[in-house]
C-alpha cells in the first residue's frame, strides 16, 4: 500500500496542549519528517514552544524552543514517528497570547 500524505493546522491556546497530529490507525505509522512541523508566532510578544509525544496519558517532551519572537517561525527539526494507536503529537505554548494566537502546521505521511 502506498504512503498517504496528510497534514493538520490549527491555533495554540495558551498553556493547554493541542493535538497537532492524531494517532495512527491499527497497523499504521504516522511519520513527521525533520522540519515537517512548525509554529508561527503571530503574537506581539515572545513565547516558549514545546513539542511533545504523548503515549496514553504520559507526555514526553521532544523539543523546546524558548524566546520565539513575534513574527518568527519555530521549526521542529527532528523526525517524529507515531507507531501506536495511543500516540499523538502535541504542541504547547507557554502562557496566553496577547494579541493574535500562534498557529501550527504539520505535514506527515501515513504508512502501513
């Protein structure tokens, strides 16, 4: 079976984790290539951005970037593989936004 491209984009909402990429179906993998996920800081102040892989109810931090200034793009520079039905990719922004909420974009492939 061929690889299936997929993606997701959305808005961050303060300190609450947001699911940037959901879990794969049984017997599938979802792979985010290095540089395949990013956050654009549309806000007027700097933020800390944290990416985490969540397995069941436990979150494992895989990347943190501090001081992402207004108008800057934070890029997740490592490959992430979700290979179980209880694994998701989350992104968290430290604190609330001031003017405009930062946005995220994820490009991935689903494989058998």
